[in-house]
């Protein structure tokens, strides 16, 4: 935790933070903790040791460490998809802070984050086709919606490496910073978000998520249903009052 920001760190640097079952269990638990804790207003996903994530570690999934967590997988067969944010939507802003490799599953989970910061030396790529595999983390659905169609198809079918500068140019990431500064920049962005009204922020995220794919008429109707109740909250009264009194607002999530 850094104040109202939760930092989720993928931490197997010796394996380029390739995902193991213990990591997936920890990540799934983290998303639920973030959503269930009103003191947390924003989250950051990053990796240890100068790497974001090199995807799934298929060998580790059947190793001795995994045996300790098999009961969790048996209790929730959807656990790995929730951990990878394929079958779980975090209700609070999630910022990716990327250093080094963010490939295969690393690029896939990236697409479930809302704001993305990367170091100049970061490398992205959906490598699955190169290995005869399918990118089941959501890339065939999400990538074409987030970047231009022909660019998405290029990345998916060639399975090539994408440097940070190109990733920013095509819209896969939003910020490029010097090496070693991704987490610092992500924390700066989180601090700005944390100063905003939490009910408003979460409703904005919900509206963007729920109206995707709707017609404009249906989307605007759903937006009204989600957004209008915010105006009757105490926070909606506090914001303008604080502005008039030239002081920081004290939002209470009520």
C-alpha cells in the first residue's frame, strides 16, 4: 500500500515474473481485496526485478509449489481467468507500470488495465502464435478494440516484439518514461486519481465498461442510469463546495 493506492507486484524475477499458480492465487485475492476495501481508491500492477511479466510458466504450473494451491483451483475452476483479469473486472482504476519484458500473458493482462506506463526499454508482444499456442488471455477480443484493426492483426499473427515507442504510437500504452521510472510515474497518476471523488471515478469506469458494444442510444441511456445517482451523493455536494471555498475536497464515499 502507498496511501490509498494498492501496488500488486508480480514477484518471480528469476523467471521474468512468468506466472505460476501461487502467483495467480495471490493476484485473484488481490483484485478482490482491492474491490472490497473502501480505503483503496486505485491500484497499480507491476513486476519485480526490472521485468513486468513473460507470460505463463507452464512448467511451474505442475511443480511442487503449485501442489500447495491445488485446493484453491479445485474450489474455483475459474481462478486463473480471474487472476488474469479475463473473467474479472476491477472496479477501481488499475494502472500498469511496465519495465522490461511484458510479453505473451504479460501483454494480455496489460489490456485489462486502464492506464499504462512503460519504460523506454519495455518490450511487448503477443507471442503465442510463434509457439503454436492461442492467446487465451483475451487478446483476440480486446486488442482489436484498443488499437487499430490492421495493427492488432499484425501483432497477433506475426507474434513479433513491439518496443515501447511503437507501443505508445499505436495506443497500446499511454506514457513512456525513462528506465526504472515506470512505478514512480504510475504512483503520480494514482495520486491524482485518488484526489478525485471515488464514487464518480468508479461510476465512470463502470459506464465505460458496461456501454462498450452498445448502440449510441442504448449506451447513453445506460450512462444516465449509472451517472445520474452520483449527483445525489454527499460527495457531489462536497466537490463544488470545496471548490468554492478554495480547499481540497473531503470525499467520504457517501
